C-alpha cells in the first residue's frame, strides 16, 4: 500500500457538478456550434399526415394484390398515388422540423406570409406576444393558442409575425425564455 496522501476535494467537486447539473438549460445563450431550437410541433397534423402515408402505402399494396399494376389505368394510378405519398412524406418532414432557432444573439423565426426569412437581433425585440387573426392580443395564461400569430415587436416599429396553428403554453414559455437568454448574449 502506498502512504501517499489523496489529492483533491471530492465534496467540493460533487457540489460543483450538482450545481452545474441543476442550472436551467435556457439561461445560457446558444452557441454558434449548437443553436437552440424551440420546436413548434402540432401533433394532430403530424399524426394525420402519418395516417395518410399509411393509407397510401396500403392502397399501393392493395393495387398490387388486385393486379391493377398490369394495365395502363392501374399503372398511372399507382404513380399518382405514390407521388401523393411522397408529397405527404415531405410534408411530414416539414411538420417535424418546424421550429424557431436562437443563436449568437439572433432569432430565426422562419418565413413570413410573403416567403421572406425573418432573421433579426434578439436585443432589438421589445416584446413577444400572441395575437389572434383580428390582431387582438391573447391572454398570457392560455393553455393552448389555436390559429394564432406569434408576434415579435421590434424597437424600429416593425412587427414580425409567425403564424402557428397550435402553440402550447409550454412552447410559448420556452420561446420567451430563449428570447430573454439571447437578449443577454455578448460576443
């Protein structure tokens, strides 16, 4: 056995690791290597699209079992149904990747109704709020916002609007926390 004295303070290290683990993730601004994404999943649309994809696949297999692939009408029908299934797969990918991205003091809120990217500095945002179609401000404590707009009001007077079909209070809170964390970003 060695008579060397043990180096280090395990109690202090354990406290330090516990403090690092208990820090909220959203309090740190995102880095260039890993931006923070707040996903805007609408599970109703995702499951409906997945159901359509399953139905299209079953229809294609049904057409094969019935022997419709052997005639001209069936061959065209299979191609059209397959193309519709591919469009649904693409739509499913878009639904699964819908998000608002925060990183390096910037916010990428996606595209507006004109198809222009909404990328802006988080520090120039005065506030973020939810509005309905008539542009009335919705209450902050609603559990779910349906067919609403996520609005970022800028210092310049410009208003960036992101339409959402469904946004939960938890998603909205994550967006506000990430926005506040990015406002404090310093290079």
